[in-house]
C-alpha cells in the first residue's frame, strides 16, 4: 500500500530543498522524522509537514501501520518562477527570480 502527499508552490528554491530531502529518501518514517526534527533549515520544516501528511494519509485512508512505513519516494520539482525586475548599474535592468518548489513524498509499508 502506498500513500502520497504533495505541497505545491512553496516559496523555497528547489536546489536548496533537495539538499534536505536527500537525507530522508529510503529511510523509515520514524528515522526520517528524527532527521528532520534535528535539521535546522526552512526546507526541513516544510518537508516535515508533507511527510506528516503522507503518514496520516497512509494510516487513515489505507489502514496502514505507522510503525512499518518507509519513505518510498521523495522528490522536489521546480514550481513557477516569480520574476522580479530591479534597476541595475549603468541604467540596465537586473533580474531577481523567486523560485518555488513542489514537494512530493510517497510512503509505503515494508513487505
């Protein structure tokens, strides 16, 4: 049984978020939660919310046992980019892109 949770258009760069999500891929959910609780980044806080949601989906919708769940798939995709312009030197226009992320986590029971 698998359960999935998504968070879309989160205001964090996908590159920055992938550094944290690589830490939990393939781990048991209890171990992944421990890692995220001890990682002091914005990405860890956002990923923890999505992981909690995936665990709750598995327990409530699939009648899974929370103790035997593991992170089957964890990925961060690029979301829409908010493009902002600002004045630069010598009358040029500079760009400041605000990148967003989509976080997808799939949990499954160990067979």
